[in-house]
C-alpha cells in the first residue's frame, strides 16, 4: 500500500506501534479472529458472528487500554466481529462514549444491492435499511424500503413470484453474505474495507452523515444500529426509523440478543 502512494492522493502509510497513535482523532480497531479461523461459517449456527465473541473480547481487553493510554481523545471505531458487543466492551474499557461500530451499514448496502438486482435498477436509487445487530438477529425494514418513493414490496409483487419466497431468499442472501464470500475468496474484506473508509471520512470531516451504524443507545441499554448521525466525536444522534409491528418485535428480539452478548463480552474480558 505504501508503494502505491505515488498514484494516490497525498497520504502517508506506515507500520508502527501504539505510541504512533498519539494525537490520533480516530482509531479503527480491526484486530481479532475472523469468521473462517473462528469457525463462524455454518449457516445453521444461530450464533453466527457471536461465536467469535469470547476470543475477540480477550484481544480487545489487551488492545483498547493501550490505545486509550496514548490517544485518550480519539474516537474508537470497532470493525472486528461481532462489532456491536465489542463496541459495548470498548466503551467500558475506554471509559468514554466516543465509540461506535460499523453496525449494519454493510448489511443495508447488501439489502439495496439485492433489491436493485431484483428490480433492475441502480443500487443507489434504492432506499433500504437494516437495524439491530450486525448478525443473525438483524432486522430488514421491508415496510419502508422504496425506489423513487415507491414501496419496494409493491414493485416486487408485480413480478408474479410469491412475495414471501422472494423476501426469504433476499434475507438469506444478506444474512449469510459473509459466508458466501468466504467460501468464494477465503475472507470477507473488500466491502467492509470500503464501508470503513466512508465512516472514517464522515468522522474526520464532520459530515454528519446519516447512516445505520451502531452506538450505545441508552433507552435500550446496549449498542445497536438505528438511524445514526455520524460526525466529529462519533455518533451524535440516533433515531428510530418507522417500523411495522413485526419489525418492532424483531428489533426487540435483536436487542435482547445483544444484551446477552454484551454480558458475555464483559465476562470474557
């Protein structure tokens, strides 16, 4: 990457130690066991990415205090799976609230891409959001998904295929996209790499970007993805999008799973 810098905008890429983080405005944490190495590639396993939690919580217990010691004012962005309970752990270890995770942004992008494929439109013209856990309990907000203001469900109904069957197929494609990618390439890294870059820019440029990333939500008492405003200092506001009764119930289930996961992370660290 460093040797490619003559072809890129002005940037300095280097390897270093914790001391090199002094004065950092943002620290991105990606360390830990991935799905393939951690045995989290079984579609029938309801644990999903949570199977990596104990191993990666131990890694974070070592990493986060070292980061905070040299960069006490930095925003901390958690990318390691499972990101949401690890963000809860990071918040506890760092003793501040400038912590967020990549959350369900990658899932929301996948939702938009799969809907665009079905409807034959550009993904950027599809508005669709996933909330809750970045994992098997995530909630796809079908009721508010739209293209040009037209409900996606109405458009899909015109295809003649059974709507429940279409929804199930798309949901499975999204929930297990990481496993499909790992089976094909060995690691799920490019999509989340782009997502991470976008989030870094939003924080450093104070963009106040509206994105489904995860931060601690006091009413729920856990880190989860809702509609978040991301800028300097991390997530500045969080809003609950419109949901129907089934989606609301799904979110409550996801919150319950995340509360259990957060306690597991605290215990493992």
